[in-house]
């Protein structure tokens, strides 16, 4: 693929976009991940040895943004060598459709994930995030059948880069089925993890042109894990108000704080922009055309 990438948005599968899988975590040891939500006719469960935080969410959105622009995929019916290895690690069950692939420098992922500067610490954090994502298993119960898959799989391309296969739910979102659009341009201007988490939840639960009145304290469950009381609950409400004010500064959002701990939120329609803005809309320009990934690119495309 030629040309400079622009990390403006990522297309994410809807169930993951609205489920409380990625939360602001405490600085103490991580718990385990175990989240189940119903979506349409399916029940989807995410399980893993480590809870997933906002750095993991940023890494995944970065990969989705890159995957949509590269448009590489693996055909499971002809996968050999490294392609077969990626599919075996992904452990996809169900219909044998293609899976999207990312081939990228760690530095490119770092930029797409919103890091403002380049450092070895950032790359280490991103690698740790990708490892946690690869250890996350998705169980889907649909039409009386249970399917299993990892969130992603990866192999090292060289010292500077990585090759990643995304699960079929993520692939379907990138290549034309139901999806949620997350603006990375908006997200990466937000300075705090709790503001990024709130922006991701609101982007997943509100269509462009829609409005909602919400109770601020009830938003806590979408940002942090566990029930809290007293000063901790009040502190979280304070942070949520700060996050709402930060999101209100974004051109596509209006957040008006109201008495009684409520907020009116409006997501402004972007009718003049030619790309998808919500589930079931048309695909953005440049998204949806697949290319079977040549593994010669493992060394040349990084």
C-alpha cells in the first residue's frame, strides 16, 4: 500500500464497542477479564488472564485503523507457513471466512495509539498490550452453537515490526458488516484515560445526530470496574464531569451538565463527510477492498 497513513478513525465491531471490556484500572495487580453481554441474537463473552485497560483499547483501535487502510487478509482455505501459524494461534471456529491482517512497525502502532512522543517505554507498553489482547478469548453463542476465537494473534516480522491477524468479528466490521466508528482524531486529543474510556463508550452507544440524557453516576460502570461508595464514588463523578467537559470541546459533541447529576449529550451529524458514521451505514472510502496478504511483505512492508 502506498501513501502516508492517516489515523483518523477505527471501525470496531459493535458488541465490543459497547461492552465494559476496556476499563480504567487501578495501579494494583490486574484481575481477570470475564465480561458477557447479549448483542442481537448472540451472547458474547470475553475472557482472559488479565483485565484490559485503556492502553489495550488504544492499541486495538490503532490496529483496526491500520488494518482498514492496508486491506490485507488471509484466506483460510489456502493458508500455509506463517499464514497458517497466525490462523492456528487465532483458533477461529465457525464459517471459514477471511481474516484481516496488520503488517506494521511498532512505531506506526505507537502513533496510531495516540502517543505524543516516541520512546522505548511506549513500545514496551504497546507490546504488553498486544500480548494481553492475544490472550483474550471470545466465546460467542449463536443459533445454539458456541464459537471460540482469540481476539487477535501475532508473530514477529523483524526487530521493528509485527504481523497481526484479527478475529472474524473484527474483520467483518472492517470489511462491510456492522460496526461502530471511533474517531481517533477526537480520542487522541483527550488527555486522561477516563475521558478516552467515556468517549469510546459514547461513540459506541450514540449514532451521529442523536441525543441522550444520562445520569452521570450511572456512567461509572462503563469507565471503572466494581461498585464504590463515599469519597471514591464522588471522586469518580468529579472525573466524569471533567471528561464530559473535555468531550464538549470536540466539534462533534455537545455535553451540557444539568442539576441533579444529569447531563444532556448530543452527537452532531457529519452529513458532509463521506464515510460510515454508525452501524449499517455505507463503508468509508478506501475501506472494504481486500487483498490477500503476501508474506513477502513480512520483511519489506515493515
